[in-house]
C-alpha cells in the first residue's frame, strides 16, 4: 500500500488542500484531507510537496505522439503520452498507410498489449481508418463513398 501525501488533490467536486491519496495494488482506495485519512502502519509514503494530483487524461483517437506513430512504435508513443498526463488511449492507424504496414502495425500494437512495460499508458483499443473510393464524378448528387 502507498500513500500520496501533502498534495492538492483534484476531485470532481473540489480541490482538497493538504490531501492524501491511499493506493493499494494500483487502485485508489481512499482520498481526503490529511486530518481525515488514516495512513496504515508500514504504508509507503510519497510526498507530493504541495503539487497537484488529479485524474489522468484519456485519448480516444490517437495516431501518434512526438515523432512516433502508433503503428510503428506503440510503446514509445505511449510513453510520450504518459509523460504528458495521458494514462489511457486508443491508438488509430491512418487511412493513408498501406495494407502491409497496417497489418504489421496491428501486430505490433497487439504485442505491446501483451508486454506492457512498467509506468506506461494503458491501451484500451485500436481503430483503423479506412480509405474511401470515390467515383470520377464527385459532384453527382447520387455519389456515395464506399467503405472497404
């Protein structure tokens, strides 16, 4: 069990000054003012030194981060996002990537899910944008793009 102490804890309702966050096995078990939260004996202490602690960001459509594309370097892309506060994401592969690169990218992303490195963002899914084929007369009112 760990306790984040001396933090400004951001919640839905308010910011708790001199807040404490208790965590056990990667889950938050209690949040409150230092005067209201009992820290168990033997608990590891992390001093936030008055910094803010709040929920992570969720990215639901992500092609890459920094110079890393999701389909090429999913672990490096995730580490970049994590360093900026994103803790969960769904990586997307752009429509202009070849079929071979798309399939190889999906394999890399699947492997990344299985070999999650410590201190890294969580992958919650994947999406692939597919190209649309248009007729030679795009201004016809009956034109409807087809999905592949």
